[in-house]
């Protein structure tokens, strides 16, 4: 079962990776635990995972005014995992583009 939804490539995550070259972020399924995330990252990218930190984000309500009137909605809730790899190992997200 795929627990990793997608790699997290944002400005904030890029700054973290620049400061700590062996840390990478992923959006994962909310029911995934650290052991399942570790196993999947090691299988997909052939690296050794040392540590995993996870955070849950709740969905935020949003609204905007348009010509048609007020539109209300909600952003999705998600879970983020920051994976620390063994020293000297790295993941290249752009290799298969």
C-alpha cells in the first residue's frame, strides 16, 4: 500500500534541505505511521533512513469574494513527514523528469 502521496518541494522545504542536506519532506497518508513511511522511503529511493518527524495539518476554511458572490470552501487536511537520511546519502527528485 502506498503511504507516500508525493515529495514536498516548496521554498520552505528547499531551505531546510540546503541547511541540512540529508533531510527531505514528503506528503503522506494520514493513517501512515513512522515505520511504514521508513520502509517505503527505503524501498523507493534505495537509501537508509535514520529519523522521521511527522506533523498533522488540519484543513483550513477559506472564502473569497467574486462577481458571483461569496464562495466558501475548505483546504484539505494532510500529514507531512520530514525524513532524515544517513550522512552522505541524498534523494534526487528531478532525475526522472
